[in-house]
């Protein structure tokens, strides 16, 4: 896990945009803004990275990201790793950030991973369902009844007034249980259009009501990795420098 992206949520529209790329190269770290920051009309650079066109380098993980990785001394560390479906001894901060999203109640940022081929060469990505708080209470009740490996269905919600690329997640009996994260939708729609084999979406883990709502439903999406496929090749993922 050597490439992560930073997403920002517009506080007015609630839309998510990829705005930066974090890379680990030979044990060092590099951060650069992506063109998604311009597309999102982000008013000013983040305080931690004050210049749009600088490629920032560091020997250790930048504090903006390191502060989003809980230490093993936290009383709730074991519980957090269980919610994220990680091994309690998982020490790789990049893996932890990719799993947790690095969300904090004090800002509008989220971290997500660049898809990589699995051991079998297939496209594989895990994500927590978004938007559950905006769905009816019955949706949360439905999520609570789901089990690992239960199948989920993708539905292109093209009449969504906030995002015409929105991908709704629903059960086989048509209960809505959340949305794919907005920043993954364009790639998943490409897979749907270009891949003769439909992606398979299933429940990876369901956390109980003691977990944060944004960590309630962990999903897994697998698909054939198309020839010459390059994930996140859209303009919004390309560095500004």
C-alpha cells in the first residue's frame, strides 16, 4: 500500500473531491495536490501544505496523516482495529489510513487507497458505504441484519440531483444501504461499461451500533482487471505540478 489519495468534502454541496496524492517511495513520503483541488474550487491550500504547486517530501509521514493513525496505547485501539477488519498488530500507517479513511470530526478530509490488483490479478477495493445518515431509519435497520458475504447490488442513480454519477448500494430485496464513495464512482462506472464481467459487490463486515456510523458497513468490490486498465486516470487524480 504505497499510494493514497486525500479527498475533501465541500461543506455546502457535501460532494467529495480528490485533492491530493500521498506516495511512499523507498521509505520516504511525498505529497502533491491534484487537479481535483482546482475542480473542487477549494478556496485555499491546506495549512499543512500551503502551496498548490510544491511537491512536499519528508522522511516520516506528514503530521496531517500521522495524526489520523491511533496509537496502540489507546484504550479503544483493539475495538477500532476490529471495526476496520484489521489485525490488532497492524503497524503499517498507510494500511490503517486506507482502511479507516482517516476521518476526523474536526475537518472535512478523508483518505482512500489507489486500487491495486489482488493476488489473483483481479481488481479489488474495500470501502465503507457513504450516505447512510441521509437514508431512512429503515436502511440502518437493514444494514444491522446483513452478514459477511451477503451480495449487494449497484444501481446508477443518474437522476440524483447532487451527483449524476452516484452509485446506490442496495440489497437483493431492494433495500438501500448506502452509496459508493463519490471519488470511486467514475472508475466503477468505467468498469461497468468496459468490462464484460460485472463487478461483484458484497458485505465484508457489519459493525454494531457502538461504531461510528461512517464505519457501519464495510463493502468489498471485485472485478476482472481489464487489459491496459489504469485506475484513477481521470484529470482530478493528476498532480498539479
